[in-house]
C-alpha cells in the first residue's frame, strides 16, 4: 500500500516507521527538515520538506499515487484543511486526521473525515 503521512513529529514518525517496517511504501512530508531525524535509520521512504497545503509539494510527495493518507501535524486547522484537499482534489479515499481538541471532532466528521484524537 502507498501511504502519505503529513507531519513527522512523534506520531507521524512512529506511524511512518511502523508502516515502513510492515512493508508499505511510505512518503512523509514536514515543514521542518530536522523532523526526519526521528525516522529509523533503515527508513528509505520518500521524505519531502515543504508546506502541506501547497499542491506542488503534495505532488512531489507522491500524493497522486497514494492509497491512503494520515495528516498528523500538531495544528488541527492545518490537519482539517489538508485532509479536505487530499479527499476533494486528489480523491484519496482513506484519509485519517489527527485532532488535539476532542471538541472539534464533529467538525472533522461533518467533512467526512476519520479522526484520531491525541
């Protein structure tokens, strides 16, 4: 499975490492290049530095060939916006968005997004 992860913080890097070791093709995007230091030394997936709301950055991260995506930055507003872009513009059927404020979960659900609260 080809999976795109947006955000390489604690959650994103852990998810990328797990999925990579399970044999998935993983691309991970973060605005901070140093965030990729959290990835395992064996990780050989695609790493892309850039703003995740930029369509060209998403394309460079391989969004057009993705089967699923996880948007797990620490910014709920960014997560909902990027998740909508992935679903609406790139037709990714499975998009999971991280939310940090559980009271906002209904907003994500109203847009048809799956969430994980952390």
